[in-house]
C-alpha cells in the first residue's frame, strides 16, 4: 500500500525543458531522459532531448545549444557540473533552472554549485560497494580483480572508492590494477585496453568491475577473439542495468551481475524538481 503523499502542488503550465545527455548510448542517460519525457508529457510541458554524443566538445556544444533554445529548465544527463561551470553560470544568469542526473558525486545539492538546484542519483558509494561485495562473496573471498575508472567524473571517483575499499577489506582478494578509460572514449579505447590487460595479467584476471555496463559492450569482443571462455573472467557493473547487460547475465555470457538504478523514476523526479 502506498503510504506517501497523494496530493501536491499543481504544475505550472507552458514550461519548456531541455534534457542534455552526455550520450544517448549511455543506458542511464537514455533511461532517465525517457522518464523525464514521460513526466513532461503528463503535465503538458514541451520537452526536447539533445544528445551530447560522448565527446567533451560535443557535450559543450549540446549545452550551448540548450541554452540558446531559451528553455525554462535544463536537465544535465550525466554531464559533470564541475566541467561546465561557465556555461551553467550563463544559463542561471538567464533564469534557466538546472537539475542534474549523475551530475555530481552524490544525490542532493552539489556543494559550492548554486546553479544546479539538485542532483539526482542513487548512493553511488553503496552501489559500487554492493558490486564489489558480490565479487568477494561469489569468489569465497579470493577475487582477483581489475577495476575501471574515469576520474574526470565525481560520481565515478566515489564509485571506485566503494569498489576498491570492498576488495581491500577482503584479506585474500587482490586488486590487479585500477585502469583509466575515459567514458567519452570507451568504444575506441576499451578493445585495446582489454587486450593489454589480458597480455599483462593472463590467468590471474578473474573479475572485471566497472562503473557502467557500457565498458563490457566493448571489452567482450576482444575476450571472445582471444579465446577466453564465458565467465572465465566474470564481469560486475556498478550501474546502470542496460538491456545488453541483462541479456548477458541471463545467457551466462561474461557478465554475472549489474547494480541497476531506477532511471525512469529518476527522470520523473527531474521534472518534479
């Protein structure tokens, strides 16, 4: 039984919201964008999605385009607010309200950033801790893991902290490496990185832990080409629960777990904010 609020303020009419996605190939951004679109439609608001197409320059251009549209509000879909401070200040100066999805390291207001009213996210540290603890438990405390990072994003830094601390607290587990792979370049870099990690760590590499399912999309073809059997290297993601991830898990193809977020709900929350 729903025991939460059943009434609330009525939406103002005629508002225009632009969702700027870091990349619509990122399942989290796409999922929260879809939820926001549903919510905007439900209250009769105009809504537009602009795809930042993964690169920093394209992200910046997408945000500039969003500001030029003169919307009432902008939702940052996995764009790190700290990376786009001048543009966000420009938007705020024009009276545009800004809400983030995975735009900072934690849910709630972003410290020192008055432009972003609220950042929507599940607790990234707990998500990452859960992912690593799964590897610890399933390996009976003997996991040898490689962790992927991308320190340009505050949320990723926090996830990697949760992942590595769980492994470090396991006496017989081992972190083979923490490897940097920029999220904006995952399709280009991950195949060669996967090959390099195979060459360096060989049979010691048992677990692969990432902060997003997308890394596995581009690592698995390399593992297959190298003759690595499904689940000889077990993959666990600390977000976001993509369709491809679920398919791999159900089929027993390398990925064994993901820690998903309610991205559709998050999109509705962004419109509510």
